[in-house]
């Protein structure tokens, strides 16, 4: 797996006279090393660049439209945030409110956490855990797509190489045949 949920914690605080709860899910980030050639280099800078890329990717996925749609549908957030779905821009209203309630934090080069604030403590904890699970799925899909793209490129190189080898073999056979015609044995 690309992520490993390490811990979930919770707490609450007052925000504009409304009791808000917060829940945090901490997880381990790995996976890109499987598909990136720079990960095999001994250079520490290449590793730091790779780690930075992985964290940036996970952070972008955390706030992505795909993630927002998933959370809104899974947790019925239109009803939870009391937004009328017939209202213009209802998705954007809920998604923006949700994005403000989620915080992604880099803890170390390969450790991060997601904190979710909500007036319902169970909802906050469930969303934090679900975000980590969803990030795992989304990152796996990204890695598989990247591997698939790499395979298509490598297969194209192999096919082109085969084609060139075949053409060179034909030319070589023509050359050998031509040389046989001019060899001393064939001259009478």
C-alpha cells in the first residue's frame, strides 16, 4: 500500500461561538520510487526532489475536485452543511466550505497528516480517515496510469527497434546476395 494510517486523534475548540471538533489522521507516504528512475540515483538531492513531488501530489489530491465530490457524496454534506442543491453553485459552496475544514500538513519527508474540523466529532474523524483511504486509492490509480504510460512508450521503442532490425536484416541479405553474385566462384 502507498499509505499507512498511523494514528487518529481528536479535539475540539470554539469558533465563532460554535463548538468545533477536529480530528487528525497521520499517514506514511511512499510509492513513487517504484516508477521514477531518479529514485535509483544515490544523489540525496534527487531523493529530496522526489519526496517533495510525492508530498505535493498527495496535497493536491487532498484538495482535488475528485476528493471533494467523494466526500460530499459519502457524507451527504449538502444536508450536513444545509445547502440547497437547487441553488446556483451549490457544489462550489459546499466544496469550498469543506476545503476550509481540511488541513494537510507535512510532518517529515515521508509522513503527513490530515486534520478535519467539523461541529460533529464523529463526522470529523470519519472524514479524516476516509480522506486517507481515498488518497491511497487515488495515488494507486496515478501510479498505475504512470506505469501504463511508461509501458506504452517502452513498447513503442521496442516495436520501432524491431522494425529497424527487420529492415537492416533485409538490407544485409540483399548485400550478401549481391556479394555472392560477384564472388570469384561465380565468375566463369
